């Protein structure tokens, strides 16, 4: 059964768009990880400042292997992509990892 790992990233007000830009710049970075089934970056539509990175994995082991891999470390450096670019500060002020399995639901109608 798939597992859901959610990284809940809290940003300063007004930093959210920069977070979205940084995610867009790393699109595809996780796609080739074994057992990776997809992710969405969810932006709050109310006054909250916590964004959710909802990721789905084949199993706990797949997630743990990716989280411990050089690919994860590379994708989570705060430097710019080139060595001569200035270091960027992280946009997040804090983050929490939440772990879930699907316990029910529905795919919705087709029309
Ligand atoms: C559940 C899996 C993940 C975990 C545990 C995780 C962990 C983290 C952590 C701890 C931060 C720093 C937040 C802070 O500043 O407080 C972060 C930021 C970030 N993550 Fe992840 N992440 C996950 C999934 C992903 C995925 C799938 C991507 C995209 C390929 C991604 C791309 C980023 C980016 C672009 C940032 C912003 C870094 C910055 O501020 O420059 N993360 N993540």
C-alpha cells in the first residue's frame, strides 16, 4: 500500500511565491527515485503560512532510501545550481514531516 509523506513548510508571510519558484526550478528532481509515485506542492488559500509538500511512495523503504540518498541532499542544498552563484537563504522558517496512509476515500465522479 502506498504511503504519504507530507513536508509541512512554514514560511514568512510573502515568501511563499519564492518557495513555489524554488520548487519549479527543481521540477523532476525526484521523479526517477525508486518507488516515487508523485508529489504536489500545496499553497494555502487562507492566512496560513504553512505550505504542504504532499509526496506519495510505494512503501516506507522507498521513501527512506530517497531521503538518505545523495539525490535528496543535492535537491535540498540552498545554494544556487552553479558553484559561482551566491548562497540563497532557505525560505522556510520551520518544517515538519507528517506520515500517513490512505484509510478511505473516493476517486470522484467521471462527469
Ligand atoms: C516528504 C519529503 C520531503 C522532505 C522530508 C523534505 C524536506 C525539506 C526540508 C526540511 C526543507 C527545508 C524547510 C525549511 O527551510 O525549514 C525543504 C525545502 C525544500 N524542498 Fe523538500 N522535502 C521533501 C520533498 C521535496 C520534494 C519532492 C521536492 C521537489 C523535488 C522538494 C524540494 C524542496 C525545495 C525547493 C525546498 C525549498 C528550499 C529553499 O528554501 O531553498 N522537497 N524540504
